[in-house]
C-alpha cells in the first residue's frame, strides 16, 4: 500500500519488455518517425526539469500572497501558467485548498493522471492498483497507512483526476511560519503535502 | 497538446533539478525509453495525447479485470508499453509482424543497438 509496497517482476518478462521497447525505438528511428535525440530530450526533461519543486513554489506563493491564492483557487491553470508551469498534463489543473475541517486527497482511479508541470511524474504508489482502488473508498484508512491521522470531525474529499482535470492540494500553512520568506517556505512543502498524503512540514522547534 | 508545437517548447526549463518524491521515477531503463517514445510521438503529432491516455486506461483496465487488485505481477510500465504498442498499430506506424520480428532479433542478440 505504501511506498514500501514491492512487486516482484519476473526477469523473463523484464527482458522481454526491454527487448520490445528497443524494437519499437529501433523501428521508429529506421522509419524516420522519431529523431535520434527526441526520446533522450523527453526523458532528460522529465528527470531534471519537472518535479515537485514547481508545485512547492506555487504553494509558498499562495501562502504569502492572498491575491495569488484567490486567483489560484479560482483559475488554477492560468495562475500556475503565469509562473511558467504548463505543458503536457498541465492543460487543466485545479488546486484544492486544505482548511480547518477539510482535507483533500488526489487519486486517478482509471490510470495515472497527475499534474506533471507541478509535481513531475507520479510516484510508484500513486499508480498502484491498490491505492487507486482504495483511495476513494476508504481514504481515512489509506491516509492512516501513510502515517496521517485525520481527526474524525474533519471531512476528507477525494479528487479523482480521471476526467480532463489534474488536481493538486494546497496544504495549510504550518504554524509558526509568519514572516518567513518564499525561499524559507518552499522546503516545507513536501510532495506528499501536495498529494494530500501528509501535511506541510512543521517548522523545526528550536 | 498541440501537435504543431514541440513538447519541449511547451515546458518550462528554468527550474532547478528535483527528483520526483525523492524516489526513482523509472525502475528500469526500458521504462524511461517507453515513456519517452510515447511522449515523443505525441509531441510530433502522430496522435493526440488524450488518445494515448485512453489507450493506457484500456490497457490498465484489461489487466485489472483479469487480476486481483493485489496481484504482485502488476507493472505500470508493462501496461504503458502495451498501450504504446496499440497506438503504433492503430496509427499504422508499424506493420503487423515487424515488431515481433525485431523483438526476436534483439532477444537473440542478432541486433544490439543501444538507446
């Protein structure tokens, strides 16, 4: 269920998939359908430039600029695009805000839709059939397994990205962060807090 | 995604390198290649991204209707690869048989191109 949930993949199947993928790339290159460096460019881009740091910047800004927060919740796609975050799987983004009494969680029950420009590629557990099957049905139990206890009086809303919309959670700003700058706030915004499986990191008590 | 625009052009490029959740996004090199090929074909206009997504949903749905939800044989990127193969056939980017033949050539090492 959690990130530790491991699957065993038969080496034979892995070898076959690797050979089949090579065969596809080899044929497409030979036919001139894809360029010799196109696939490399795509992979490099996703491995280096796209990731949850983008989403963290959006969250930190929403915490510090009420006007931006209002725009973000009203028209998320436009608000995040203004920060340069758009492109594949970012066409229709909706940011939902945690608040006292309401906690949000994201899932894609049918496949793996995820706001790539803000969070990068989804982690393993997000794509797992077990999470996808259970998140909408028993979110409280699922969150507990992730180590997050949501009080009984707090409503949990689960957002299924299987339509055209990719959701992201705006976590609540941790206590004791008044006066902190964007640069200080960004590290508090964990990927999990934008998926809804945890809260933003509390400030280390000194 | 508009086919006329390159995927890379559409995406921001000024961010510091993060890792997705601090964990490896791809467990095996072929997963990254299969991922990249599917996106590249969409970016070059061979199909709409939404068509690929629907193909992926069908592939995942077929697996899930044939297996228990906790089945340890689950592999996301195998479903992704199947979705990609189906798109290649649907868009007639490969002809029937040639993919099997080339896979076999790689398997018995008659070919050994590295990507």
